[in-house]
C-alpha cells in the first residue's frame, strides 16, 4: 500500500494547458485530500474511490496535464481509457463508473469484477472528483433536521434528543447539523479514529466511551435546552438497544452507518477487528450474515422508538432493505428522508449546489458568500445557510461552499461569479458542481425517488437524459454512475462540473448547463405529477411539452 499524500495545488501556477483542465485536476486532488482513507484512494461511503488505483491516478493526472482544448478524456470506473478529438464546446472529461447491465447489477458480480480490478464504486461524488468533505453534505443534513423541526416540533429542535450512528465522511456532518438546528445529538460510532477526526474538524463537540456519561451529558443539555453534539464510542447494534432498555426514547432517530455494504461497511456487534478482517478474506458470507443480524437488532430498536412516538427516518444508507433481508419485515414502516422532507425542494430544482475556489484562497469563497447574501437575500434557505456556515463550518481542502439554490438561481449566481473572475475580483476560477442527490441527477427507488406519485421510482432514463443534456450543454465534466458493492443495482445517477474561468465561453457553458441540469429535474418531477414542479416550470419559462404541466 502506498503512503502517498495528495494535496490539491493552490495558487496561480498552471500545470495544465488551461484553467478548465487545471481546475478539474485540482478537483481530483481535492477529492483525495478530503478522503477518509486517501492511501487507498477511498474517499467516503466505506468503499467509494476517486480512481481505480494509483497507476490510474497518475495516468489521469498526466492526461489532464496534456489535454488540449477541443479534446475529451474518457474514464471508465476510475481508469483513463483514451483521449478523443471533439470540439471546443465539448466536455473535457466524460466518465462512466460502476454501471452494470441490469441482470448482472448485483453485489456478487460487482465484488467479483472489483476483485479482478475491472470496476470500482464511485459513490456519488468520489469518482467524478466532486467530493469536498463533510462540508459538502452538512447543509443537506441541516436542511433535513430543520424540516423535521418545522414539521414535528414547532420549528426548533431545542430541548430535543436526536439519536443516530455513523460519523464517517457524510455521517460526520450529523452532529454539527443537529446542533445548528438547536438539538442535542447523541452519535454512536464504532471507530475511535472517526470520532477524533470529527472533533478535529469542528463537527463534534465532545465524546466519551461511557454510555452513562453520554446520557448524563444528554440530560444536562436537554434540561438547559442547549444545543449539543456528543460522540459515543460503541456499536449501534449494541448501544441503541441498551439505551432503549434504560427507557430513553429519543425525539428523532436516524442512522448513517455504512449499512449499504456489509463486507466493508457495517461493523457487526461484538466482533473484533481481526476477526472481521479474517472473515472478509476467507468467508465474506459469514461476515455479511453477522452484519445483517446486527442490523436486525439496530432496526428493531428504531422501530420500537418509532412506535413510542419518535420521529424515525432512514438516511439513504439502505439499512431498511438489509433489515428486511434479515427478517425485519416491517422495516419499510420507516420513511426515507428524501421523500419525507426534501422532495418539495427538488420540485423547485433546489438541491445541493456547491462551488470550489480553485485558487485555494478562502477569500474567494467569502466574496461569493457576500454575493449570495446581496443577490439572493430573499432566498431564505440559501441566505440563512450562508450565515450559519460562516459561523460554524470550517473549510476542508480547497475552500468551498455549498448552498441549496434552485432552477434559475444557480445560473444567475454562476454568471455573476464568472464576471467576478473575469474582472480579477476573485483570485482564480470557481468550479461549480453538485451532489447527485438532486432533482435531475438520480433515480434511487429507496431514496431520492421512493414513492413517486406515478410509480416511476426505478426509471433510470431521467439521470441518463440529464447527463446527455449536460454533455450537449458543454459542461466540463459529465459522469454517469451506478451503484456498487451493496448498492449494486440500486441506483443510476449523473454528476456534472462546470468551471467559471472568467471567459465568455465559460459563461455560455454555465448558462446552458446549470439551466438544463436543474430544468430537467423540475420537468421530471412535474412529469411525475407534482404541481409544485409544474408551477416552477411555468414560472421560470421552461419549455415543457407536457400539456398537464403547461396548464
Ligand atoms: P463512511 O463509510 O465514511 O462512514 C460510515 C461510518 O459508520 C464509519 O465511521 C463506521 O465506523 C461507522 N459504523 C459502521 N458500522 C457501525 C456500527 N455498527 N455502529 C456504529 N458505527 C458504525 O460512510 P459515509 O460517507 O458517512 O456514509 C454513510 C451512509 O450514509 C452511507 O450508506 C451513505 O450512502 C449514506 N447516505 C448519506 C447521505 C447524506 O446526505 N449524508 C445521503 C445518502 C446516503
């Protein structure tokens, strides 16, 4: 295993033939820099990788360094395949990652192909170089808890206990998001190193190995109605049932362990690390069975709390499906966060839009913050968030910001930023991108597209059309992703990055791409029957060809 340490380049020196290429290269480096296990190129989600292996990484870097305008680099599951002459409005990079033909899209096939070095899982944002650390997910997590507060608790989580588990790359955003929403978060995590990392990066306030101590801190914070984030070292499958046995009922319960993968993700209760490693090598079936048995206990506790009045939801980690496989038939009584709390935003094309300062200068992000507050002050979600993020969220890697903006607003902001790059007000280009968990970018029948009103949950045409449209719009990078590991066969998604380098060509790319990427999301939800989406389409002048949308 290599001990290489990758840090994204900063500053004004170009290694590539243009800022478009240099920006994508820095996005790749930044993804590895922010990764949970960078020495293995693993970024988050237990196994999501930035590149196939180190030789592939090096060849991608060399290809990006040599890539000319009017050429396109092709990457298949993290391995560079070739460079084609295309044209100046074409994407610089096109990728397809972890896509398997339907009938073969199973964990079993995925792992066999992975073992043979033919495929990787790219997560949503790892293989397409869009990961920006836990800061990329924290607004979405905050948005979820803030909506829970509005719907169930009169607008605030003050004096409310949220129990969850998993403090990894994405789950690590939970303690900070819960605290920002006013609540007390008790977050169970089995790996002490992850707890340390969340403390070091300011996401978690304090931690303990003692359940007694954790519950004392919880009671104190609840009594004072003070926000708090508490990490507890332990296995959720043991600790949660014990908390329940003591008669504690949280107000809210969810989970972000890596339950989507039972070979490398979810840790079975009571199993020492060396035994896990041995089974992973010698008898993965036994490891999966042990993890499933633990998940059954874990989910039964969540269901028990739900029946006692707790607000329970799955955070998209597939724990309900695994629980059903383990015999917990009623696991799907737990709703999924997207369908329950986020979908109304998707109907307006609002989702996890983000931007990265390629210069590495935090002041570039502060200037864009000011721009958002000045130009989008009436956009409550984004303006509120920028103020909160400035106060609470540390930068990780290249300075970056996320703000949930919607159709129209994303395009307007990006064009203003491009003009600021052109005028020299910003030190360098800004790369605009988004999570795949967005209106247009994904079909995931157990998450983003669960319970669509027209039953179109599993139709993968939408993210594929989104990716094609992004290519036609001239985005700088376009990727199509499928699920891998335990997620194999569970979703299809599309990722996109466009660089604001201050040129007129960039303005044209940003305009077409960001308008199309959000617009197709709005039309997708309108097509499924959401009146809110149809209203957004009409109000923004989207040229829908659906009579029921046009009214
Ligand atoms: P990760 O692999 O980086 O972290 C998972 C964490 O869970 C690890 O720290 C691991 O030690 C811990 N863990 C595993 N088993 C445990 C157990 N039994 N008890 C306690 N802790 C345990 O993964 P991540 O990037 O944080 O993602 C977590 C899950 O959330 C994934 O399944 C991901 O797909 C899902 N998810 C998150 C979002 C989001 O918006 N945050 C959206 C969709 C899905």
